C-alpha cells in the first residue's frame, strides 16, 4: 500500500482498525486479519502492526487469545467517550487529585478558521481560552476552547481562574446536540510542552462542538497523553 500521509504508519494502522470496529464493519467477536497479513497490506514490518494492535488491546478494543488470534472486544470505555462530563470527574474517577490552571483567556474577533467550528458571522467576538488540567500534579489534559459569547451572554462577566470553562458551561448552559471526533495524533510542539511529553508522542484528541438547537455554543479540543481511540458520534442529552 502506498503511503499517502506523513502520519506515522502505526498510527494509520491503528486508526484504520478502529474505524472498522467503531463503524460496525468489524463486530464484537470478529477475528481480525493476522499480523502477517496486515504487514503485507501496509507494506511494513510485523513489528509496526504489532505496535498498533498492542495499543488497541490496552485501550480495550481488541483482545488476544493464545493460539486463536486477535478479536474485536466491546470497548468498556466507549460509553464514557460519548458522555459530556467534566475533566475533574474523569480525574477523580481514577482516584487521583484534580487541579487546574488557566493558561490564557482572551476576547477576540472571530477568524476565518474559527467559523468552521462555531459557524459565526464575520465581525463577531469569541472567547478564546487555553487551560491545563492535572492529576496528582501531573499534566492530564490540555484544553483549547472557543466560546460563542452571543450564545452565552453571561460569560462576559465570568473569570476562569479557579473553575474550568467546560465545567462552568456544563452547569450553566443547556445543550441539545453535541458532535464528537476522537482520534490519535502525534503531539505538536505546543501540546507536548503543556502535557510534558515529547514532541511527536501519541496523543488522544477529542474535538467536541456543543450546540443548543441551531446555535453553536462552544468548540473544545481536549488533548491527552496515552491511549488512542477514533470515534465520531452525535447524540442528545
């Protein structure tokens, strides 16, 4: 198979396998192709395939049975991925101590790229916030968030020095629809620096747009170090 992107090959294999699972093409119990077959398909070493499948096994999407092969397992974490919860609750469910730091917070004019996420007209202002969430004083999640202030007028008077914007929005603003995209990427310089990992290390990224009826409220990009998933879902509360 000809390589068509700069994404590390094991991440492309990982994403392809996850797409097959989460789209329903590969159902729970399906015996996936052998590593040797996948290595031939992607024109790579068996070790590269093994790296991707090992990560998927750790994340709960696959299970390996001795002498039988590798099978699709119903991921126990899938329902959590579909929920809108606070990052604080994620940390506390792991029995770790949560803390939070506001990195930047600015009111600025919307730019062309922002309109992809919030669908707001030119000339409008948005709230642009970056913050970092910690578990036991270790970086856990880097949050980048844009907020449509026309949809949330009360937010103009809110300071997020002590409370994360996502937690505040969840308590104060009703929502009727959300769209998730969950995927594996290599950490950029900015993300790596904030998460205290190496540039290019694998990250789990959740991009979420939340809206109330037809009005988009907020877009968030949540970057985590560690397990990788790829999921797209639209749902209601």
